[in-house]
């Protein structure tokens, strides 16, 4: 039983990597509110305050059974929590 507990703790440590998961959850909630109804938003946490956000829109090929998605917007963001508010700075190169 001890080996199983140690193994699950190691898996959780690798997954979290000491990142602020609360900040990511708040950012995901923010983008869920502003996205279009059929779009998907993928948030990848790079460091504690840096995120990559991809917005995917559905496309329908004429011979496709399953919907496919195309990245319509990709952003690199610096996000901070100041006095309970999210401060989002877009650092995407244009």
C-alpha cells in the first residue's frame, strides 16, 4: 500500500510541477464566458504566470463524419491575480 501511495504522489507532482492551478482555473472560466458557442478553448500553463491559449473553431469537411477543429486564434498571455482580479497581458508577437 505504501508503494502505491508514493507512486500516486509522484504522478501528481509531475502533473502539477508546482504550478498555480487556481490561476489556470480562473483563466479557463474567464475564456468560457467570452468564447463563441461552438468554439473550444485550450489553455496550457507554461509557468506560474504564463499561458498559451488556443481558440479552436469547428469546420465541416464535405466527406467528414466527425467534426474537425481549426485553430483560429493563438495567444501567449501573462496572467496575475491582483486584489482578486485577473490582470491579463497579451504577449503574443504580431
